[in-house]
């Protein structure tokens, strides 16, 4: 099987484990330098040596594939796809598949590393992975997206599987994408393999509650974090950056919990209403027009101003690196709950901590998605389905117990929640390495 793989050798990380965390974001800050700086901090806190550090800073396996696409008009295009398996010491690799024009190998590596920590922190029996294609899905028809998905799947087929690596949705992909991956994998296997992906349509073995799981988890954590900061959610205000898979439902659930959501943005712009936006009406508008921009129930706001709103809670739920050393000093929110992966750079983390802003890190705050992915995989493997209320109560229990665990660890050691969460996760992965031993 190994011979079939055209895996690129893991690129050198000679600059990574020994490098001290950057003190400024001014130079080449990328999601990967951020992820490695966070790892370096956890490693030094835990007192682990260089050998383990190097191993955890380096993906175990990475595959870069050319993905040719026949367009509807008969012309041909070529895209580049990736699948990075950062770690599988605690179980199969697990993580989403992203379609976005700026996807590159370093971004996928960072996202895969964060998946390892997320799964370890929430104690779901997986390692971390991520995939991506550098493609703008908005420029393609459904038929083209189906062909590109099936070709990408067939290219990464040798390294995925329900016990090897299980993709899920991420930015630019959805349950239809997962259905095509499941079908392509199953046709090649000769039988139906529902455990190959999570985030599938419910009629194909998806789980109740998976589609909104990340947002539900974000909401559970946001309410707990507000209370911890001494704020009553029913008297609190929030701004949500991103109105996609995570942000839209997070805004809705927060509003349902009584939080006044005063500002929401997407990649095209933002809207604001100090009395609170009607999130249901905003969602209808966004469904009809493709954007929150132009919503009649609020005033237009500059997209960049969303992060600087005078609110109690800020939920960045879009992409990496949006809070950096150039704007973290202007954040007015008391609590930040990361719906996106990697929205806050290490330099921004330091600034926010000095200013007393409570930052709940991605690997804790947005873990609801992979928790219910795990529930979906368990259900699919057993061919036995849980009710929505069972899924939701188990999700809440896991999120809140992880929150307590991270909070207790951070308070006992005077750490930021991110450092505490990363250290707890790294410790679990290191323990698995230690118990399994180094082969040969
Ligand atoms: N893409 C999601 C994340 O970043 C979900 C991953 C999964 O369910 O495997 O956590």
C-alpha cells in the first residue's frame, strides 16, 4: 500500500521546534507558524524534549495531488489538493476538507495539527488530519463540484478509510460533498462504507444534530465563559464574524439564549443593530441574496469594524489570523470565543491577555463539530441511531466538562485558556506515544 502513495516527504521542520514563539506577527505569520508557536509553548511548559517536539511539530503523512477537472463547457482545469495526517497515535486521523482559493499545504498542516489537539482535548479517540483543494467553489456548477470531489477522493483513496482517516465538512464543503466522497469510496470498495466520512446527509447515515453541532458547542462555551467573566448572558451583547456553517447557527443559538447579537459580518461586509439583529430574518436574507449585506433590519457596517465592536462577546467564526498584533489592542469585547480555527495569532493572544480579555481557544470552543462527528461514526459503525436530544445532551456534557477541565488547569497554573488547552491535549498525545513506544 505504501508504494501506492505519492506522499511528499514531510517537509523539514528544522526551523520549527527550536524556534521560540514569535514575539511579533510582523514577519511571515502563517497558520503553521502560529500552530507551531502554540505547540512550542506547551512543550516547554510540559518540559518535553526535542525529539518529541520535532515529532509533534511534523505531520506523520502528507499527500499532494493534482486534481484535473473537466468543466461543463468541455474545457479542462487543474487544481491542487492536499490531505495531511498530523497524528494517529490515539486513533484514526480525523478532520475536515476545505475548498477555498487560498488553501495551501502549510495551512492544511496547521489545521491538521489543531485537529489532533482538539480530538485529544475532548477525548475522542482520533488523531488529527485536514484536507483541502485550492479552488473557489462559488465559481463552479454542482456537476463540476461533484467531478472535482470524486477525482480528489479517488486520488487520496489509499490513505483514507473508516479506520484510517475520516473526512468531514469544513469551509466550502457540505453534506453533499460528503455524500459524493462516501459514494466514491464505497463504489471502489464494492460495498457501502458509511463510516468513511462524517457530516453526511441524515438519510445516508449522518447523525442528528451534526450540521449545527459546532455552533451549539460554541454557544455552550460562550454562555459558560460569559458567566465565568461575571456577565449575565441575558444582558450581554455579541458580535459574530462569519455567517457560514458556524457563525449563522451560533448567532441564532446565542440569540435564542437571550444574548443580544448586535453585529454580524461575512466576507462581503457587515450589519449592525444596537437593539439586536433579528437573526432569523437575517438568515432568510442571506439565503436569498448570498450575503448579510443589504439586510434591511440593520445598518451597514465595515467588515473590519466587526472585530472592534463594543460588545461583551466576540465570536470570530470565519478564518485564521483575523486577530493579530495590528488590531488586538482595539478589541473591546470582554470575552472571545473562537468558532473558527486559528483566528487569533500568538502575538494577539499576548496583547489580549495583558488587556484582560478572556479568549476561549478554538480547540475547545469549536470542538462540537468533531464531537458529533465522533457520535456519527460510532452510530454508523453500529448501524444504530440516536435521537436528536440524546446527541445534544451528550454534546453539551462533553463540552462543559472539557471547559471545566481546561479552566481548572489554567487557573491552577495561571495560564491562558489556550496554553492550558494545548498543554492538556499535547500531554494526552504524548502519553499515547509513550505507551505505544517508538517502532522499531
Ligand atoms: N472541520 C471541522 C473542524 O474544524 C470538523 C472536523 C470533523 O468533524 O472531523 O473541527
